[in-house]
């Protein structure tokens, strides 16, 4: 007797299994919406085929063979979609063991059979529709029913082609392979359609219509050429080459050709449809019968060709679509970090984040980022630290590490904690290690959790390791030492006093190991894209769309992946990698993906990431979907060959005359202080405002944002500037401050920014040159390797020994319309 628990005897499924089947179907449809879309398209095709059979048998006295073939193919394909793509994916199906018995190769073969069956139906349908009206007298089209049949046949051809494309997309999944197969099949169908266009319009009867038919022939040639190009790209391109620059250019050429072809096809469709309508309405007019046979198939051919072209264009965009970054981004809060935790991040930056000579040290990078994120009341600009991390962490490794940590630092209360008992094992009361069995050794090693698999194998072999094996292991250990991130950081950072503290240490360690980079994002709330345009055109653009207009259409929020003061890259890696270019590209891609998840009012329309031209991450700009632009070069002095020398020796070596004579005769004072008081910061800002106004008045590019006293105080706050990484430099003559700047110490590099000058007095005492000389003197005294003077006023900096170091920017614009305008505007940046 059949029961509900015995499905093999034909009993109905339990209600829970039926609900699980429904859940599985819903899950599949949510993950692959093309499956849900293919079902109604297939049903529409079946309805059109049935209607076509009835109408053809009624008015033509002939049953359309292609309607029968299309009907059978559509029904069988819909059954395959339901059985193979819906039921087979249900993990809770009680009959899943029967489904799994089907080999994977058999499922692939069945799917290919249905694909080529539908493909054959499309070709047969196109040929039949294009040829069945040739040789038929136009009087058969005098009634409205026969007009409806003609329109229905054309619609059926288009629906059949769409259904075939959907079947192709369902078989080749995921998206990239589906797009590749769509280009291949769509190109083949376009070649067939184009050949039919050429054949049907090759001979013209009436000389008056020769120009029109010649246009049909030209369009047919375009369709054949685009189909061949689509087949070549679909068959030759592989997924691993989607970021290839040459491939991207070929696909752009293909999209351009196919777009032109689609425009010609639209004109083709309109002209041919008008011609067919005229011929049908003329009826028995013998003067127009000659051209009717050649043009009756043109509307269906042009219609299906337009659909195929659109599908191929969409598929080609998917082929060169950027892959996901597989990285996650979240805001990084410095206030929640303890001092040891900040030091841990700084230590990783020192090991893995020094991408070029003179790059900031970990402590100074963390200090500067912390200072900026704590800055408040800065109009028009904000700062946010971001953590880029690997979202997928191996839970097994984390669980093993957690057990090891609790075993080591929070042992259970037992006799092992009593030193007297524990010391007995050292007196050889228990057997030696080599006398223990393999099972006991495995248990001991598992308990400690720190020994490698190689040590376990060595223990099982009696501990005998040859000298060559030892050398190989030592070489392997030394080779992987720099890549072992887990051993680079001390654990725990602070001795835990309770299980809760140890749990927090374990979670922070997990977060630290998953972190790929720390990035400071500087948001400029309203950046005028027309600010770099000069002359009358620039003034008109600013009044119509820029900061001087009412709507400010070209004023966008810009995200700068850099420090504004000083203008340097603010991406700091905290982990090893074997593929630095791929990691840089994935990081840029992750930033743009994270930006899209933000609320509309918080998104950045424009991102800019400045890099040195010799930085290897520059090769990652184009593959990441960003665009490279040239930025004004920075000016850097290399002091590595002058270490241990004085300023006078350096100036003599580069043949530069000391410019401080007038300043010294006036008993000028050079004061460097780490006291960022209200008075000092206010004085520095007043002088900076004067030089900013002078630069803007001379036609140079205006600054992105104006610094404030509160920003300067944040840079010098004791919580972020404990080691004096930043200081204020003042030049005074007769108790009057004539120049100032902020000195930033970034590892082996020192740079000055936010310079201010009282031009009337500064020009008399050459204060600007004196400030540069004193900065070099500080660098020599402190043993720094580089002095970075930034991108402005190149001539004086070159005279004092600075070299031009080109900067390359990576730029990303959300709006494709603004993309070209931003590239043009970026070329007009004049730093002075």
C-alpha cells in the first residue's frame, strides 16, 4: 500500500515537498529572470504558430511547413526549460537522486540539440517567409485577412529569432558566456538574413526602382559584413581577455559599424514597408506588379535583422563589461581604534604599502588620515576614511585560530595550570616524544594548532630530515616570510585579562587580516568642471552651466582619493599580493561599486586618483574602468646622494646661490613650531589667502577648497600629531610675519604646503626662496631622502635642484555624457 513516506510507489508528494519545489522554482526565477521571460515568449510563439497554421490552411489551402516545425520546437523547448532548469535545480526535491543520475554531458548534449533545432527553425522560417510570396499573384493580397497573414508571418519570424536567442542565453550561463554565444549565433543569423536580402533584391524588373533596390543591396552587404564580424568576435574572444585594450577597441569598432548598419536597416524597413503597402493597395494594377515579387520579403528580413543587430550590440557590451572587484568597502572609524590597533595597521603599511621611493611611512600615514577625518567645520569639503577588505574569510582557518588563541591565553582550569604537576613531565616520568604513537602525536599537534603539515610528516617519519630537505624548507620559509601577513603582526596586541577582551582581540585580528587597503576619500562638495576653461568660452560656460549659473549643472561632487594638502595619493595597502596590478584595478573598481550603493545625495559624480607616472598601479587604470589623464608634474628633490651634508654644501654642489642674504641682513627669524594655536593658525590662513587670490587673479586654476583655521588645528591636534609629523614654519622680519607654510613629514619625504606670503615684504627679502632653502636644510638635518615641493611654480623649484616627476590621474565619471567634458577640462588645468 502506498504511503506518503514511500514516493517510489506512486504516492503524491508531501505538502512540505511541494512547497519546497515551489520555493526552488521561485529561487531559480529570481536568480535567472531570463528563464521567466523565455516562458511567455515561447507561449506567444506557440500561439502565433497555431494561428498561422489555421490561417494558411484556410486562405492559402496550404499548411505552412515551417509553422509546424516552429510549433514542435517551441513546445519541446518549453518542456526542457521547465524540467531541466526549474525542477533540476531544486535541492529539496525527493526525486533529486533520479535527476542527478543523468550525466552532465547528457544534459549539455540535450540543451545543444534544442538550441540548434530552434536555430534551424529560424533559418527555415526566414527563408520560407522571404520566398513563399515570390511567384504569387498580388491579387491574393486584396483582402484584409491576407494582409493580416502577411503581418503575422513577419511578427512570427521576429518572435522566433528572439526565442532562439533566449534559449542560447539560457544554455551558456553565466552572463559572459551567454553574451559570447549570442554574438556567435546572432552573427550567423545576420549572415543568413543578409544573403537573403542580396538574393531577393538582386534582379530588378522596373528601371524606375533601380536606385531603391540598389540601396537594398548595399544594406544587405552591410548586414553580411556585420554578421561575419560578430561571428569572429564571438568565436575568438575568451573571458580572460575581456580587459584587453585591443579587444576593447575592436568591440568599439564593431558597435560603431553595427550602429550604422542598424540606422540603415531602419530606413530599409520603412521604405520596404511603404512599398509593400502600396503594392497591396494597388491590387491588380499591372504597372506595379513587376517589383512586388522582389520587395514583399523585405519588411520581414529588415525587421529580424534590426532585432539581431540590437541583440548583438547588447551582447558586445556584456563581453567587455568589467568583472566584479570581489572586494568590499566600508567606512573606517579611527576613533574606535586603540593605539596598539593603529600601530598594527601602520606596521602593515610599512611592510606592504611602500609602493614607491619616499612613500609615507605607516605611522605618518595613519596620523595624517586620522587628523583629516577629525577635521570639522571645513566648508565645501569633507573627509572619510575607507577600509577595503576581502568579504570572504575562510571560516575554518578563523575557527582554528580562535581555538588556538583561547587554548593559549585562556586555558581551562585543570591540573595543567599547577607548575608542580606540569614539571613532572620534564623529569622523564612519561615516555619521550619519539616513543609516543602517531595518534598521540596527532592529538598533541592538533591541540597546539601551530605546527605545519611538514612538521607532522617529519614527526611521523621519526624526525629524520636530510640536510637537503632542511635547506629546502628553510629557503621556502624565507621566501614566504614577507608574504606571511599573519606572522607580521603581534597577537595579542595587548595581554587579555578576560575572555571578552580576548574575543575582541580575535575579531580585530580577523578584520586586520582581511583588510587589503586603507583609503582616505576627500569629498569636494561642489567642483566646477568649467573652472579650468579659459577665455570667453570659459566665461560663457561658467555663466550657463558652472558656478555662476542658476542651476549649476556642471558643478558636481568630486571624490579625491588623495590628500588635498599635500596633494598626494592616499591609498595604503595592508597586505601582500602576487598580482599588484590586478589588486589596484580591483580596488578602484570596488570604490566605484561602493559609491553606487550610497544614497543619491551622498554619491560622488566624479572620482580622481593621482599617481606617479612610474607607479606600477598606473597600469591598472584602464582595466578598472577608469580613464587616465595627465596632471601637472610634481617637483621633487632627491637628497639620497647628499646625506650628511649641510645646506651650503648642497647649494654649492648644484651651483645655486644662497638667496637668504637680504633676509639675514634684516635679522630675519625662521620659527618652526608644532603649536597649532588659534593665533598661529589664523596668521597662516591670512597669508595663504593672499597667495591664493594672487594665483587665481593671474589665471591659474583655482583651489578645490579653502582651508580653515579649524582644519589647521586638526592637523596639529595632539591626538594625531603626537610625534610632530606636522609643523608650522614662519618667516619674520622686524616682528612682522612675511611668509608661512605647513611642513608635512611623510617617512623619508618632507613636503611643504599651504604656503602664504605677504607679497610686498616677501619679494623684498626673497621669503619664498628662503622658505624652500630652510625646508631643504631641515630634510638634510633629519636625514630625509626626498623633498616634495608640489606641482605649483615650477621654475624656482627647478632652479634649486627639483626634478619634474610626472603625475598621472585616474578619473572616473558616473555620467557618460560628462566623461568627454571632464577629460577636456582636465587637460586645461594650469597649476602655475
